C-alpha cells in the first residue's frame, strides 16, 4: 500500500472516531446553557441527551444493509453529509430542531463508526490492520477530550452552545475530502462485482481418502447470523459478547457519571471532581495510544483478557473501599434534589464550631448505620428539602443536630470527616479508576471494533456489525439510565462489585471462546472460523467440539482420487 493511501486511511479512521467522541462529549457542556436558555425540564434534558442514542439505534437497524448493498465508502460519505446537515439543524434556536438535529447526528456517527472500521480493515494489510482500526478508538478518546476543552472555553459565551455543535462540521468536512480520494474497490466491492468468480473460491479438504472440493458461495442473508452454516452462530455469540460485556462492566457510567462518582467517594468540590475526571480522560488517551502500537505485536486475545482481569481487580477494589465511605449520589438533572454538598450552611453549629463541608456533603447517610429506605426517602423528600431549600433549621440540641428519626447527623458526619484514612482511600479509588479506564482502553475499547471487523465474512459483515452494534447502543441506554436507580437500591459499593463480577465472567468467556486474529488475512480468519480452528489452545470451544464426530453439510463436487 502506498504511503499516500496509508495516510488517507489513517486520517479517515481517526477523524471518524474524533467526530464520534466529540458528539458524545459536547452535549454535557451545551446542556448547561440550553437548559437555561430554553428553560428545559428534567424530562426535556433527558430527551435531548438520549435523542442521539435513538438515532444511533435506528442506524444500527438499517445501516448494515446500507453498508453491504451500497458499499463502505459510500456509507462513510453519506455519514459525513448527515453530520453536516445535523450540525446545521442544531444551530436553529428551537427545541424541536435540537431534537431532530441530535437524532440525525446520532444516526450519522453510528453509520460512520461501522463503515469506517469495516472499510479500513478491508483496505489495509494484516500487519497494519490492528493499528489503523485502533486509530478509530484513539480518535474517540481525543474527541471526548476536545469536547471537554471546548465546553470549558465556551462555557461563558452567549449562545456558546451553537459554536459547540457547529465545530463538528470541520472534522466532518476533512474526512469527506479524504475518503473521496480513497480507492473505490475493497474486498467487498470486488466480491459483489465478481459474484460468478466467487463460486470458484474453492476450499480443498481431505476426507476418507477422497478429495472434496467445496465451493464457497458467499451469499448471505441476515438470518444466516443465527445458523450453524460456516459457524456463523458462534461468530454472532462472540460479537454479542464483545459489545454486551463492554457495556455491562460499567464503562459508560464511569464516563458519564465520573464527577458524580468522585463527589460520592470524597472529592467534595466541583473543581476537584472535574479535575479527576479530566485525569481519567488523559489516561484513556494514553492507554489507547499504547494499545494502537502493541495490538499487532501482542495480539487481540492477550490485550482483551488481561484488560478484563485488571478491570475486575480495579472494580472489586473500588467496591471494597467505597463501602467504608459515607456517600451521596443523586440524579444530576434535578435542581430541586437533595444536594447538600452544594448548600451553604453557615448557621449550623456544633459545640460553637461551623459544620465541616464534608459533614454537610454526607448529612443524610449516617456512618454505615441502617435506616429503612422509606424513612430515608421521606427524610430526603420532606424535612430535608424544607430545611435546606427554605433556610429553616434542623432540630438541634447541645449534643448535635438530629433528624426526625433520632439520628445524630453531625456527630457521625464529623467522625467520618475526621478519619485520616479517608483521604488515602480517596486517592486509592482514583488510582483504581485510572487503572480501570486504562485497562478498558487497551482491551474492550479498541479490540471490540477490531475483532468485529475481522470475524465475520465480508459479504455479511455490514449487517453483522449493525446487528451487534444495535445491542451495543441498547445496552448503553440500559446501563446509563439505570445507574443512579441501582445506586439507590444496592449502593455504589454494590454496583462496583457487580461490574467486577461481570468483568471476571468476561475474562473466562474470552479465554475459551475468542480467536486470535493477529497477523492473519481476513480470508485466513474466515477459513479458521468456518472449520472451528480458532487458535492453538486445547481449551478452545472449537477443539471441544472436535472431540466429537463432526457432520458438515457441504455444497460440493466429489472427485474420486486417482
């Protein structure tokens, strides 16, 4: 491959991820201005954020057929045109226009994510495929950081949200120009144009002394994903496992609720929580760049399995440590919620001393003591709201401040705030969060999309990618929207334990099921998956099946050996 083509392919892959990450991250800053300018309710804010995910789901449903029928390159061009249209619609000062624009943007970035990964994987040689496809994930991480930087710079500008949305036009235009000059014929287009020759792609097998010549006709429909033909069912299971484990180990919540999590475990000020979140973003970028370099040397399996193990260890450690801390987690969209950590309480005293900030920030969760959830909820919705929102004083005695249920709030809170070990625990949790993010960024982050672009046959790759991506977005929605409710149900510590257990299950699954594709052409990977020869490990599920009699339906010609 020429250096010019390699440079263009690298640019297309990186810019596709950059736009994806930028659009995912920019809404957090734009929403702060939009909810004031348009007086948005919590439901309207949620609808505006989730509208992009709805567009992505729609793209997952129909985008696969579009990629397979019209080609990867045309799909990338279409996604860029839609990004331009969506970004222009978002500049209209109208709430319905914002919803429509976000849906268009969601549709386009999902279509771009699928077509970019597939196109680049089919365009480059095996020794460069891992690097170039992983560039997409690197672009995503850089895009998220860029979005946070733009949010910070434009936060005080009048109608700064228009600039936030409009800046996505620039990388989309550059990607459109680059892909226009890339070659039009990849493996898929060649396969479709030379269908008659595809029947002559023969696979020779030796069986019972007779030579069997099998004609592989790459004609698939969507239902083939669930059939045993060419081991498609196993490939689909692996693809679904990649996207579902990726989401159910909690990565979306670490990104979307990072500041909330850091508030909960003791980073009390907004600036310290945001700074810790930016640190996570920087770690994510560095880890992704490392993964880019080593993916073609170390291999996909070691990176993914080791990443799952480190994620599990980090999550379980966070679960153990966070269980020792007094925490507060509320839904961030509710301005009338019980947010004591944002309330100035100079009038509260204890033994003629001001109540410490850490005590105020954890005033309704009492040092691990059990209270019924109904009492706690009544306290939050009733007395607490009145006391803190209307400036009324809580019942106070010479021994401290008590809630209506007899709990000494300040005594336990002060005791918690004075524990010197809490500061150490907070930093250990931050280190564990960084380890989790770096493990994800070397494992699930890049390897999921790289493997999805490799394990499916060329003729059905677009539909297979779309099918698994549909589950990816649906799981993303489910995990994100249930996070705070699950915290209320089982606590933040319980949530991290649950994520840790899922990460352990993922490591076990991939140890037995995942093929190694490093250094192999797409045709070699396909042949091995057709015959269940995943890799040279006796524990592989394909080798388990090889101990039994194998019956395979063949479309073939029998030529007797002479």
